[in-house]
C-alpha cells in the first residue's frame, strides 16, 4: 500500500487545500471531508483576493468565469483559474490556481490542484487531480460501481477496500489522460504517467509509465 500513499502521488503544497491532507495516509480518505473543509477554509479566506458570491461560493478576483457557468457551493475557485462556457460545478469543489475547467465540464466533490486542466467535456466526481494533471477531451471519472458496493483499489493482485461508495480517481502530479478515456472507480495513477486515448483504466498504474492498454504498460525512458 506504500505506493498508494499521498506522499508518493501528490505534492500537497500545490493546493489551497493542503491542510486537508494532514494526518491522512491515503488521499482518498479526504473525499468525505471536502464539503466541511471548504466551509471551514472559507471563514479564513483573504477577502481582498476573493469575492463572496453567496451560497458558499468564493471566487478569486483574478479568476476568469464565463457568464454561462453554474456554480453551487460550497466551492472555492483560486487565483488565475479559468472556468469556461457552460461549466457545471455541483458543489464541494476546490479549483486550484491557474486551473482550467472547460466547456460543459462537470465537477462534483473534487479537489483540483494548481494548474490542473479539465478543458473539454469532462466529468470529474469524487476525485483528486494532482498538480499540472490534464484530462483530454471527453475523458471522465466513473465514481460509482454498477452494483453500488464499496469501491476498492486493485494493486497487483490485491484489492483494498476504501469503504467509500463513491470514489472516482486520484491522478498524481503531471499525469496526462488521453481523450475519451474512462477512469473506473478506484483508479489511482502515479506521477508523470501518460494514459493513451480511448483507454479503460482500472486499479493502480505506476508512476513514470505509458499506459497503452490494460496488458500493455511500459516504463518511460
């Protein structure tokens, strides 16, 4: 399980939500706490840099938010972020500095670290996306199993129960996910890994890899 630990996946200094990870060995442990954390953080947020839009929504003055965007609270959109046309933020969302949430992208119960890009038709739910990670057009996280049982993470031949019914994916820092990819419930991708377009990903993917298909994963040179 060491490979699944937060310290091996994410540089928590690249998010306004760094404090939520304190005392948590695994990043998925914070998913049920995102809502309460945002409410707490919003009480101390710098009001000179953020606008309070009401209903628990705080948007940095330097962020760009299209008029057609729908944002439900609690939510924090950090400095220099860009929220594009018809994005749908359903609440319990933290959007990091310089992050991009694109047209018709939907977010729910997520932490997007700084410089994350989900720029075209993405669904990201009950997930954490690390610093500078990027999801190509149409790539989504599937966050609930079809039988509605708890999500587990498959590591090698072992399955580890997360005790969560809703858990999409954790992308380590600088992960690239190709267009049209589905990240199945409980997917964890290590740092600096590339996922080929149209992939169907499940379980743990090692860092510094190229994921071509489930049976064809190679190390980067």
